[in-house]
């Protein structure tokens, strides 16, 4: 009967570990290549990338076990089932939540409201919650203290990012109007006013973009809210183009939807002003 000596056992164990490490390095390298070729560098989706890895390692089961060991040793991180963050060439995990969004969000998608305003330097308040408009349901996702909430919207309503950019941040006018229309996106009215004032100060073309955005959204309630805000911040001449968009219905809309139904009624715009129209930063 063959007897395994302690020395031979240690030699076999070392060889086994070395083979495992070699396979793990190979799997990590091939996962990174697959992710990069798919246009999501640093983010692996095993159900999609495993075929690529298997062709180069020769064993699907071995590759899966290697991935499990890499996750267990925290060389790669699992955000959720079938979604992994990979280290860069220096071994660091540099992926941001917007990179994850770009990897998993169905097209078209739009990052809007607070994070878009921050991206365009129209808000100095960091948004830990990111609002993403998508054409079909996506599970909420969290990464490094930030959360992305996906709002299902008709594809025809998902537009307004700068073409050629990997991350689909809403342009300033779209982000401002979305934040004004949807308080649940987490942007206060004062922040909206600050963003509008600052954006107009940086580029007067924002007025044209804002009007085009309201026209394209084709919402009389949106036209009323935006017209009232533009008039109070910039005067009646700037607000005049919105008057032909507000419709004939006499029933007022709330300045802040889903807010309390109180406050003075602006008869001109047919808006119940249920919030204080006052910027936070008087220096803007």
C-alpha cells in the first residue's frame, strides 16, 4: 500500500495551491479582457463573460471555482449575484457607481436630477442617491455608500444626454426640469433655483435649452411650473414663451407635486405655490 510521507504531502499540497493560484490569475486576466471588450472595463458579468473565459482556460467548472476563490479572498468584489468589480492593472478597485450603471442599465438610460446637476457643477451638494430613467425594470443597486434607483419611463421620454459620452448624464436643462417636476428625485426647490441661476450665469443659452426641453416633454403642468420659476427669477420677458404652452385648463397644479395642497395661488400661471421660491445661495 502506498504511504504518503509528510514531505510528499507538503509537496503535493504546494503544487495544488500553485496550480490554483495560476488558474486564478489566468481567470482574472481573462475576465478583465472580456469586460473590456464588452465596453464595461472593470465590471464582469459572469453569465455573459464565462464563455470567453472558458475558451481560454479550458474548464468552465475550474473557472467558476477560481472566481469563487477570488471573491472570497476579496481580490474581486461581488456587488450582487452575477455582477463583479475587477481590479485595475495596479490591483486597485477604481470603479464608480456610474460605471456600474452604464454596465447594467438597458438602453436608453438617463442619469438625471441631483447627480446630473452635480456633474455639470450646478450643485455643490453631493447626491448619494442616483436617479436613472430606464425603459424597463432594474433592481436598485448600491456600491460604496451610494445607491442607484431606476425609474421605469417610456423610451420616448429618455433623452437629453450629450452624444459620444459613455455615461448618460442629463444635460443641465433636462436635469433642472426633472428635479423641478419630481421632488421624489431628492432635489429641493432651493437647489433647483440655485442650479438655474448658476447655469444661466455660466451660459445664457440655457434659456433656449430650457424652453426646448419643456416643449419636448409636452406637459402643460411642466410649462406652468417652469414659466412661474423663470418669471420670478428672470422677469416676465424671459417667461413669456411659456405662456402659449400652459393650456386652457383652469385647475391649478402644485408647484411641488405630491406636496401639501396649500399656499398662495398664482392666477397668471395657475400654480399653487406650495413651497418657498427662494434660492439657497444669495451669492449665485
